[in-house]
C-alpha cells in the first residue's frame, strides 16, 4: 500500500481538542512506543490532583444529601450527584483502559498512514471535520454551563441572612464539611475555587468521552465510505488480467476486516444551560451511532447491488463472502442494552419529559 506522508499531521488534526483536554487530565494515551519516566510521573500527578478535586466535591455532597438536606433539596441534588459520580467513573475508565485506548488510536494512525489515494484522504478528512465540529460544539456548551452554574450563579444569587443574623454566602454545590465554618474567609473562597475547578474537570471528562466517541465513530464511517468506493470500483471496468482482479478484491477484503472489529432568572438560565448540555451530550452519542449504522447499511446495499457478473466466474464467487460480511450489523450500544440512534434519542427525550412532569407533581 502507498503511504500517506501527512498521516502525523492528520492525526494531530483529527484528535483536537480531545487530545489537549486529556493531556491536561493526564489520561491521553500516547501512540509513541515508549514514555519517559518524567511523563509518567507527570500524568500520575495530574490524575492525583484531578481525583482529589473530584472527591472534594463528591464526598461533601453525598454527606449533605444523607445528613442535612430536605426532601426537596435531595430531589434537586440527585442529578448533580449522579453527574459527578458519572464523571468519576468515566475518568476511571480512561485510566484503567489506557492500553486499549492506545491500541485503538494506533489502529487509527495505521489507517491514516495506509490511505490509498488523495481521494480517500479527502473522504477521511471530511468525516473527521464533522466529528471535530461536534466535539467543539459540545465543549462550548459544556464549559459555558460550568462557568454559569459554578461561577456566575452563586455570585448572582448574592448573600442571605438567616434568623440568627448570620450571613450565608452561597455555593454552587451544597456540602457538609463537619465542624469547618465555610462562611469565613479564606475558607469560603477556597471551597468556592475548588468547586469551580472541579466543575471544569467534570465537564472535561464528559467532553473527552464525547470526543473519543466522535474520533472513532467518524473514523469508522470514513473507512466504510472508502470501502464503498473500492467495492464500486471493483466492477466499474472489465479487468483484463486476473492478477489485477485479485489485487482489487484483496484490498476490499483487507479493508473490510479492519472495519469489523429556585425561580429566578439566574437559576433558570443556569439550569437551562445544564439541560442543554445533557441533551447535546446524549444527541452526540446517538447521532454518531446513527451515522455509523447508516454508513454500514450503505455498505450492505452496495455489496448487494454489485455487478458481479462482470467479474471472472471464479472470482465472482468470492463476492458472496463479501456480501455476507457487509450485511453484519454495525452499531454502537449503551452497555449492550440499547442501540444508540436518533430513535433512541427521541425515546429518551419522551421519557425525560414524563419524568419532569412527575417530579413537578411531587414537588408541588
């Protein structure tokens, strides 16, 4: 196969901004053969700092939910605690499956290195741009949401004075801190900054999950588009030599084998942005799943519509195996329970609407 001389710059292009965020979290799996001790120690330090901030936010929140919160506050805190728990779990997956992510990225790099032609590279770049736009949009809303919810909103709500003539300054996330008086300076400012930084870490983790999904799915879609082009080109001409037919068929089979493996404006705006973030997060996963499934269906249709009779008789029989492999379904699932597609996204939105109606009835 011919080599793509620009594959290194292509890899850097398609993995932004996911690579930059994971580097900041110490979880980017370098594709290089070896890593220096300094790099490993640096990553371990970043992981330790990130987990420390995450648990400084999660543990006080859980204690407050168990010991201090009223029923109404508990209902309001459930999504926040679940979001934090999900972020901790996703971060753990990035770290525990470091080697698997590294192998996947290496596989992607090899595909870019072995691109057959300029047209094939353009197809891959077009798919990569789509994934990069999705991740950029997701990151924009995620970081806008955390700045609003954890930075602007507590300051916008201002201070409150309780019956004992004690002034209370608000936090974005309620927490139980035992005997520490978090209302005095500089303790309040310290906790406020910790919660703000923790918010950036949580949305960074979620953005990276979306980013990795987009990188791998749009890459697979690009490879499937190239596969369709190869399959179509197999029968577009009357190949005069048998060896040329064998070469074309071998390229298709090899390519296919690689593919089948509270009511105020500030609070309202903050919650609205948070809901939009979650919706965009779900939509990205479902949209990419829909794209992969749709592209796989196009491969199956193309294989069934091939003009196999234009091939030599013995070689036409090989197309049967190609058709069988092409009709194997390619889908992304959530824990192998639900296929991710636009239909699934619609069902989730309907269920969410029902839940909000039920929650509103309980609170009222």
